[in-house]
């Protein structure tokens, strides 16, 4: 299989400086999907240099807002033109279903259109009342500069758009490093940016491993902002390297997200069905490989037995297989490494006393096609408690743990008893109770009687160790800008502070 050039620097597609390549695997059958360029520190340096020149000497940072907005809209149109192609790339590369891949393209399109609208609808700055008609004082926003962007393997295209769209809207240049496991859709997105007319050097991509590429992009002295989405351990290390150079940083580091279900949400057959269905959606979409997955079911004791029994019954019926096949509801895990990790978490949970209600193993070869893929059965672990490793740590797999409560205070205490704070949900038939609980949850996004939807116009990010800063919404644009106060004296005169 021939390799494709996946390093884009200063408007040119290149092989790695070392000549090395990497196999990108199809997680559904563990075969080679594509050979890509395996970049290194030299490639990262070249990309940063191109982005630096484009920012310091090029036109993009000084391009009119209307023109930047128009380019983002052209990209959105191109994304919809290529919806089927990109959806298939995302499905094959990550293992998710084809329909999930298509939805991802739609969400990316929405993000580009949202940031195109935001910058167009802004005024020329915020006028500050200086208390004198002789003073004109205004706060304006300018691009940060060169941005290094690191994205994860589970939603490569979506996470790239959450960074690229606001970075470009604000007038920045960037270098992006997608996960070495799933780089293909981001490569396609860079091609669309070029097709839309983005000047050379503004958008650069280096495919390769976190070490050395990601580390170099974090510590590089010519980078002004470092934005990372990924795991807590690697994110904090890279963030520390970025902070040492006094860069702006934005980190989204995952979550261990509670889904709190009160008995009154299950008081009717319809309510019960909805709560169970949403719990399945929260935990098992994309095989649980979602930073906001509702992996902790915290359910009122009085309905626990009925709820968990029905949950396990339905989870056992989830159809596994290649994401492009009709009828498949869950694809494989992304890699052998992730499969091994999930198996280890389930083994530790059982050793610590959890009760296996369903799953807990790879499917039989006769139950899934292709049988050689990285599949793991949706797993429900009952009788869990906070001291268990599987409850404390982000598993990033199809594992749902079950904890119980009897009072509101206990439910809130359990939901907040995590070092993370990305997202959570509360299901209740009592509106006042649901809103009361939502107000007490220390998580960046809280859903009431729903799970997983997000809006590009609403900020996304977490409390605690879930990260620093916010993506999306007006704040997501502000992450990529600096505020400048311009104070103009309309009637200058001597101050006479010094007598001489």
C-alpha cells in the first residue's frame, strides 16, 4: 500500500522529513486502512515557522471580518458537499457507525457557521465610559497569534472544528496535530480549507505521535496558544510544557460523568422507557468512547432492581459490527490498546466486588463480524462504590457502573464525588427537583431529562480536572483572542506633575 502525504506546511503537502510512515488501522478488522506520514520535531518546527510567518507577515490576521466569515461559510458548504465521503472516512477510521460519522459532519458544519455568524455580528469594540467627554476609551479584540492544536482520537473531526473554526474566525494561524490513531478526517478538513481559499501558511498539519510532535508543539517558543483535548495524564504534561513558556492554554481533559435517575422519572411506563433508553445512549454511544459519556448510573434505590434488569436486557441486544454495515448500533473500540484497557477495568471491578449484569467480555466470533476487530460487549456492573477504580477513572469504553442513593443530598454527593467535572445529567418527573439538583452539580454541562446534546452557541468545558477554559459559545471565540484597551485623549494638555 502506498502512503499519502499528510503533512501540510506553508501550502504544500509533504512526506515526513525522516521519510517515515505509520499504519492507520481499521478497528473493525485490524487491517491497514492507510499509510500516512509520520512527522517528527523537525516537521513541527517547519509548520510553526510557516504559521509564524503567515501571522507576522501575511494578510490573514488583518483580513476584514466579513472576508474571514465568508471563508468559514465556504468551508461549511464544502463539508456538506463531502458529507458522505467524510462520514465514511470517520466511520472507517474511528470505528463508529456511518450514521454517527454523518452526524459529526453536520455538527462540524454547524460549528463553522456559528463562528462565522459570531464574528460578523460583533461591534467594533466595547466602549468604556471614562467619565469625561474628552476621553474615548474602547476595548477591542485581536488574534492571539500562532496556535498549536492537539485533538483526540474519538471525535477527530469534531474536536478539530471546535478549535480551527474559532481560531480562524479570530484571525489566527495554526498548526494542528490530530491523534496518530485517527488522522484521516482532519487531513481532509485541511484540504477543504485550502479549497476554500485560505492563504498558505495559515493552516498547517503535522501527523505523528504525541512524542515528539505534540510535545514540541506545546513547548515551542514561537507558539502563542496551546489548545489540547485528550487524556488527563498526557494533557497535564503537555500543558505544563506550554505554561513554562508563558503561553495561553486551553485544556479539555475528559470526565467521569454521573447520570442521576430519580424514581419519579420512572413513575409511568413512558418515563421508565425514556430513562432506560437515555441511560443506554449516555453510556454506550460510540462504544462509550466519549469524554462526556454517562458512565456512572446513580439511581434511586427503590427502582434500582427493575431499572438495572431492563437496562442489562436491552444492552445485551445492542448489535455490534462494522460501523458501515446496516443495522449495526455499536462499532469496535479504536485500538488493541483501548480493548486491553477496557478488559483490565472490568477485571479490576469484578475483583473489587462489582456484580456483572451483562457483557464483561469480547463477543464470541460467531456473534460479530468481522470477528478480528476490537469489539467489546456493552457491560453493566452493579453494586459499585466510589472506591472502585472503574468508578473513579475514565474508562473510555462500553462500561456502565451502577451506584444507588436514597436522598437528594446523597445523590448530589455521589455525583460530585469525582476529580472531574465535565458533564452530568438528572432525570426526574419533578421539574423543581431536577432544576434544584442541576444547580448543585459541579459539572460544566448538566442535562435535565436528556443526555449528550450540545449547542455550538453554548460553552463546553469542565470543572476540576476536566480542564481549563471553554470551547464553543462566545467564550470559545475569546480563547483565541487578546483584549486590548485603547485610551484616546481627545484634548491633550500638559499634566504638570513635575514642577521643572
